[in-house]
C-alpha cells in the first residue's frame, strides 16, 4: 500500500460512516486499501466489508481477513454484486473518487502530464477505449464537447480544431505528441493547470466517469438500509455537483419531485451542512487533500 496515496480525510470518512460493529459496509474504491483497513478496525466479528476495484494493480493490496471480500469490478455494478454476495441491504458505502497517486505515478498508464507515455488513461486496463483513440478518432465536434464540458476549458473549440488538424499529418500517440501539438494554445504561466484540465477531460471520457458516478449513486440509494450512510469524496466540481444534486433532490438536474401530499420524493437526506474539506494541517502533509470535498447522506 505504500505506493498508493495516503487516504484523504480518513478519520472524517470513518466518523461519517457511523460504523456499527455488526454492520455490512462497502468501500467502492479500494485502491491501496487504506480506508478498508480502517473500517475493519471498527467492525466486530459479525461485521462485513465488501471492496470494489476494477484496477488489477489494486489486488496486490488485498486484506487477509475473514470479514473482507474483494469484488474485481467497476462500482457502477454495485447493486448486482452486493446481491451476488448476499450483502443487501448495507449499512454504509464509502466512495473516494478520482485517480490514486499510485496510478498517476505509473508512467506507462498515461494519466500524468509529468511523464511521456502512450496516451492510455484506462482505470480498467482490460477495457478497449484509450485516450489515444479519443484523440485520434473522435470527431472535432465531440472533442470540442469533451474539452468544454469535462475539462471546462475556455478555448475548447480551438483546442479541438488544433488536434483534428494535427492528426492529419500522423497520429498523436504519446503524452509528448499531445503536449507539443497544443503548446501554442496554453496560457502563459498556467501550463500545468491547462494540461491538467485537458487530461481530466480525456480521462473522464475514457472511463465514463460521470455516467459511472450517476449509476453508482442511484444504486447506492437502493442498496442502503434505512439509516445507512453514503459517504462520497470528490476532487472536481463536475463530480461534486452530481453528488450534491442527488443528495438534495434524488436526481441530477431539475427540482425535487413531490408526492400527492407535497412531501419530497428523494431517498437520501444530507447529514452535513454543506461540504466538508480537509484541515490546513492535512493539506500541508498531503497535497491531494487540497481539492477534496466530502459529502455525507443518510438513507431515509
């Protein structure tokens, strides 16, 4: 686990789950297992923990504990696999979204702007779509949409056109190819931020991150027991907005629906007022905590 990131807001997450010793819990983003190990410390012999991770590298961190079960799947299949493991309903679900430090540090995975590598960015290395395919085969209009919506990039249209024009002379296969191609579009003094936005947009598309999150949130509400907790930590505004809206309204856009008597029709209730962020002390120790936003909800 040492190569994986130090869990962000670990104690806040554990407190948010309000763990009961005999409960059933799910860590849908196992990674280095930091959160899972801490959850197990709070469970008694009658407790259970299911952990999901689609990245094969995460399996080197499996925990030898009879109460622990690993699910080698994307957490968009939460409900099916909880049922398969006879683990419905559950008393708490934890999701630490985003890419782990370990994945960023693996040069050949193509997640980081720091290394030259093939444009990959797959969280599940068995899936077929890579960032290289997105960059080289997507229509210019689709690239414009991805960079504008997922990357929130101001000059997304020019960026898409530049890439579409450049690939006519040959494919853009590597991180260096992409960076060299778009160099002239990057605002001076904001190189890292701009490239991070470009890479975020591609990564979200490759891994269908926002659609996966929507699927997960809807299923989480279904598998939670009444009084069960949903704890979600996100790292950019697109994710946080989906989490916030679903907790507040039971849907991702529009107003909350009401029944015949005017009561809100939504499965969850916010536990925390607003969003929880890391302390200054933690941010100094762990830069990843700087952008983390934690939201907590309870099943009604």
